[in-house]
């Protein structure tokens, strides 16, 4: 058994784990990293990177279908699904060197390609290597959650972890789950030629503003995606020409499918770590941490998807890494603050959100809120581009405080940046309204909406009286 002493030991080469390992090593800390699977974790290999790459192929196909309204004669003869998946893997391969073992070893990280288990409050071992560290970080991420559906274990099904290894285009794709992964892959596969049905136990995108979600739902339905909400898949089974699911919607109905994609959320990865030996509290929901991301063992931190109740986004992984670096290496009492956390669902149009939606704001602030809306259809650049679907919706508190913003529209994921900056720096709506936006850009919608909040006050009777009074003096 090889024995090592380290300043930082990271378990898991996920986005979160890699960020801590890279930061710690570049700051001169002796760093050890354990990873039993692929470097880069879910985001690189089975999550953000492959899904957005496939969405890009789907969007290219849709652009050809839509070309006629721009005065361009084009025809979509065929879609090569296998080549689209080849491109997905080419994109992964182009990014992989940044997350590779070789790069991290060049940074000075000792990489152990094995599963790690705790042997004590400050020690782990795996792959013939035992490590005692001043601080340890658990970044084991999450895996696809599979619901207990009768017969599911007897039929072939896909999750995000296997979808991108499938080179055969589904003829009839049944997606179980209407969250971000479900709706993104539904639209992508419909645009790539599949018949798609989405079954969601609640409502589509349940964390998002219902008003905005209704608009997106209409767009997906217009593209030919069948959406069944308020229904559960009770059973699946094989049949002669593929698969069949029994759904309890308006009694009972069956849905035929050639492929099934399970997209019902994520399960925190805590199995096999022997967390009990380190005095770390955990459960089915993940590892318990405080607002400094420390577990019940103050020498051990947990970050990223594995955190109980924490948001599961790649950008949170990087944010968590920064919190841990400041706490573990600089001994600064940095704490997490999710009030200005943005996220994006990469449908077309995109749906981006930060802060509270209207219903949440009314629950917390009562009637002391205002809601401002501005549609893309009133924006010159959106009209020029022919991309007028959607709107921006801002929830405003007292004295112009920004409580939350939801954007459904072209490049909403880029447009949310200005609101992330404003909220993280505690700037009010006036700061956005006062900014100069170049014309014609989609970014004008933020200034336009912020300005609309002040328009009623500016053009009310009192300002008019003031102007009338001042004009008497020349």
C-alpha cells in the first residue's frame, strides 16, 4: 500500500472535483484526486456537452425547414442520425483534454484511477493508495434516477448516460419525465425526425413560471410533440414491433414506442464511500452540509450534485469549488448564496431564470410586488431575425428591488447574464433601465422591460405638473 500525505484530497473527477483539484494544485497545495470512471464526470461525457451538441444538430435541421419564410429555397432530404451522434462524440473529444488525467498531472495533481473509500475521519484509500489529508472533498456527482415502473427492468431503455451511445434514430421515442432533460431531448429528437411523446407526472418543467411554461408547451406541441401531463407510466412491456407503456391518464391508455428515455431526475452518488467511518451524515437525498459546504465532519466538504438539497447544475460545481478553496486553503468563512443563481433550459426558444417566479414572490412578499412583461414581438432585432416567440417577465419588490427574472426567447441563456450581475451585486432595476443597450440587439429587451417599470411613474400626473411649472421660467 502506497501512503501519501496531502493538503487536499478530492474524491471524484466531476466538474466540481476537477475545479477544486486544479485550483488547489495551482495554489501550491499538495493535491490527490481519485476517480474510478471517466474524467470530466456527467457534464462532459453524458450531460451538458453531448446534449447541447445534439441540440445544435437538431437546430440546423429546423433552420432548413424554416428557410422558406426568409426567402431561401432549401430542402431537407434526409437526416443522418448516426452522423449527428458522431459529431456529439467529436465535440466531447475536443473538450476532453482539458479534463484529462495528463493535464491534471501536469498541474501537479496526483491522480489515482480507482474508487476511494473512507478509512477514518481524515483518510481514504483506493487502488493501492492510502491518503491522509488535511481537508477532503467529496465530488462524486449523481447518476440517473430510475423510477420503479413495472416491467422496466425487463426492457431496453435509455437514460442520459446511454442515450448518446445510441446511433439508431428512434422512430417513436417515449420520454418519461418532463423536466429540462426531457423537454430538451424531446425537441431535439422531434427535429431529427422522431415521433415523440413526453409523459410527466405533474406539469411540464414544474420549477418554472407556469405562464412561461404554457408558452413553451404550445411551441413544443406545434412542432408535433405529444405532451401528456398529470400522468404516470405504470408499466412497460415488449411487443412484437417494439415497446409499449401503460399510462394512467383519463383512465388508462397505451403508448407504443421504439425507444424509451427515462428522464426523471438525478440520484446523488454516495454508495461505496464508507461515509460512516468518517462521521459524515448522509441519506438518499445526498450528503448533509452547512452553508460553508462542510459535512458533519468539519475536515470534509461535499460539493456539486452530491450535496443534499443542493442545485444540480455544472455552474454550481464551479461556484462550490470556489467556496471550498476559500474555506479550506485560505481559511476564509465563505458561504453559499443561491439568491442570484441562474439556470437555463436549452429548448428553442430557450428558457432562462434567476431568482423567484411570480408565485414564489407573492408567497414571500404578498402584494408588495410588481410584475413587468415585455414580449420579443415588440423588439426590432427579434422582428428582423424572425425570432419573436417569448417574453421577459420581471418580478420587482419594494424600491425597484429585482426579485426574479424569467426569459423565454432567442438566446435567453445569454440575456440572463445581465440580471445575474445585477442581482449578485444587489443592483436595483434602475441600474438596468439606465444602461445603454446597443441597437438593434436582443439585449435591448432587458432595458426595455426595466424602463417599462418606471414609465407609469414618469408619465403620471405629478411629473407632468412639475414640467408645466418649470416651463413658466423659460
